[in-house]
C-alpha cells in the first residue's frame, strides 16, 4: 500500500519515553511547520543569550516571543500516590541552540528515600491551528479564517535544535509510584545544549492517599477511536498485522487514561465520512444466492480482542443502527458486486436488512461472551428515528444494550438505554441520574463543535481540558464522551485544522502514541474526578462534624465549576478547587 493519504472526499469521488515509538524508528516526518508570520525582532532586542525557567501548565507559550513571565528556577508539585503530575518549563534563546536536551533526575527525600525514574521531559512542538468561531461553531471554515501556531504535540525526540529568537516549551511528567513513601522529595531538571547548561529545582510532595490505577477508575471515559486513521497515516494495509502493531501505542495511551469503551462499527462508515479518512468496515455483510445472509466478524473480533488486551473492556459501543445517511452496503454473492442500499428507519428495507443481522450479531456476541457489555449505539438521531430503532431492538434482540449521544433533549423517552450521554447544553435531572446509577446504567455528557467552552480544541486554554471533568462532578455525571480521539487530519503532525470545525476538534493525540498538552490535562481532570469522588465517599462515611465541614467545602468547590460559559476568574476558581483536594486529603 502506498504511503498516501486519501481523504473522504477523494474516496467519495473514486467510490523522551513512554509507550510511543522512538523518534529514530518512526516512519513519519516530525518536522514542525514554519512560522506563519514574520518574527517581531523588537521583541528580542533586549534578550541576550539563553535562559530557562519554569512557567505554567495553564499557558501556551508562543514560539516567536521570549518568555515574559516571572523567571523561576524552582517549582513544587503535590499529588497522591499513583497520580500523574505535570509541570512546564520554557527555554528561550536569542542566538540559537544546538542539541538541547532536558533530563529529570531521581527524586530524593530528606530521609534518603529515592523515587527513581519517575520523571521525564518532552519537548512541546507547534502545530497550525485556527480559533473557535462563536458565530460559526460548526460547518465549513471560512476561506479567510486566520491561522496561527499553537504548542501542543509532546515530542519523543531526545534532543532538539532551537533557531535564534525562539522559545521552546518543555513538558515535565511525574508519575508517583503507588508504593511511594509520603513526604517531600527533591529533584533537579538539567537543561543543556552545546555551550549552555542550567539546573532547575523540582520539589514533590507525596500526599498519603492512594489513587487507584486507571483500570479501576469509576469515571466512564468514552473517546471514540478511529482505527482506520492509523493505517491511512502510516501507509499500512488495513487490518493487517502491521496495522494492529501500529495502533498499540496510540490505544495504550487511551487505556492508561482510564478509557472504558471500545468503538466499533456494524456496516459502512456510520457518520457518512465526516472525517478525513473513512471508517473501514469491521463486519462484512454478504447476501447469498438464496437470499439469506452471511456475516464475517473476523475483523470485529480481532479489534475487540486487541482493545481488551490493552485493558479497555467495560463496554463495546457499536455504530450504528442509525447511520447518518441511512445507507448500508453488502456484497452480492452472485455478482460479486458491492450493493449500497438506502434504508431509513421508516422504510421496509430497514427492517429487512437489520433484523437478520441483529439476530446473528446477538448470537455471535453470546458465543464470544460479550453480549452483556455490547450496546447498539446511535449518535444525535431524532426522536422519530430512535423510536423505530428501539422498537426493532426490543422486538429482535432485547438482550442487546443501547447507547445514545443525545442532542434532542429527549433522554427521558428512553429509560431502557444503558449508556446515555447528553449534550453539555442539556440538563439531566439529578434524580434521573441517581435512578439510572442504581440500575447500573451510565449517564455522561459530551462536547463537540458546537461548544466553545469548555473544550479541547488546539487553541482551547489548557485548563479547559481539566474543567471538563469538574463540570461532570458539578452535574453528577458518571464521566465524559468526546467524538474524536484520533480522527486525524491529512497532516496531523503539522496542521490540526479541519474543513468543518475548529482545529483540534477531530483529535487529541498524535500518531505513534504521541500525547499532547490537551490530552495530559484531560487525564489530569479525570484524576481530579476520581480523587473528589473518593473524598466524597470517605467524608460521608465518617459523618463527624469535621468531616461534614470538609464535605461542605468540597461541594462548594465542585459546584463552582458547573458553568457552561467562562466566567471571570474561572481559572483561579478551578485551581483553588484542585488544591483543596490535596488539602482535604492531608
């Protein structure tokens, strides 16, 4: 297969560590885009030499602007055992640097206890972005929509050269071991290049509380995977052994964030090719000469087993009984041709095509032991279409679960739905959430192109990704859904813009398992949700005057993060709430 990228439009016309691949073995080109505007030389007129300083994880630092904040040679982090923490430092140079490298040393306590190898540094690379347009949140982007660079991609390169008059952010990750002794630890971050060295101090407080591993987090994370995108970007044969090997770093990154749901497809691309690359079929439908049906589940089974092997095994959401264009396709055994059929829910074809499939699919899932965790999933379908789908499922395969991403404010029509996710603009009644939770059902919310805040666009403020899970806390949701984990653009390493939505709407990680500022902050927010939920439970069980006072402070902090619009001081409010989690745990 050629290493070329075929967009959906073309197909329609033609019918420093971690689990990612090391930079020196990558099959991809990781060079950055050039500056989109000329550097303002006056900004650098008073800058001499090279300097490094800790900055803020809440700030995106422009590449062509020297660091303007308070210069700090030290930073302090605090977290629970088992928690991942982040810091950001910046290096800026007037003359340029050759072979910049950053190394996080071991952490040592005053008593001599050592936490070795728990920190790593990754250079942050810049990608092309645009901005969210409130007046045009969804739909084709204007031709004159301004573009700019945003720091987001976390590189795995060990060294990096810096051009003159540039700044480079460096993302520091610290994973506190679950068995770490509580207390204070100290480390250093060595920043060095040819002719330059600087040492910064990093202090760590290990709070005497344990965060369980991601596989045990109750948070229901559902970021939709796009396996075909991996094969397209890396130039691999679809569903080949090489394709599955290439998917592992990217999907393992997702598992390590506590993902609970496997995204699978039932027929042709259920979203009518709304992404750069179409979803390749996982189940092959064949109409035999006698009019009966045969279904090949080979790829579906391998994909599910692959994801389960990574630890993502709570649910399999299968899209969709209601594809966006109501089309299905199958192979005609007699002619060998692919036949495409329009089968809207009100049509005779809908029942004729779906009934035998659902019966066969249910039997297959039962044989694999997956029936109890599989949902037939629908995305933003009308109440009329949903009524037809639910009726057919209840008649034909009532043992299958149902999942819905609902933007019609209609969730109460479907009390039987196992996995209900409402738009951020909807309000699910707290009593309904509690009732569903008591029945073992999941209630979450989602954001997409229509929401300016909070979101995970490339240009979103990094703290918004954390706010997403605090919003879930404030509204008592079980978790969060976002429609695109890795629906990559044609050149995702350099250009995060997409034709229909704000840049970054289609993906939050990069090829070959490269993380991003957005994804690291999203994971941070999920940790906060787990910590807050644990504290809620502990304080309620204690039921002492002191515990009730702490619980009131916690609930006040959570409630302050429930707005759908950015409010004055929201960043300070959220950071204060985050600090409270550690304060209450001490």
